[in-house]
C-alpha cells in the first residue's frame, strides 16, 4: 500500500505546505 500512502501524504503536504505552511482544511 505504498501508492495509497504516498498519495495521502502528497495530498496532506500539498494542502498543508504547498499553500503557506498553514492548514487549508
């Protein structure tokens, strides 16, 4: 399940760090 884990991690990082280091919900 490395693919799902990577996808979830990428989404979390994208929503958290990709914006401004703040959680966008």
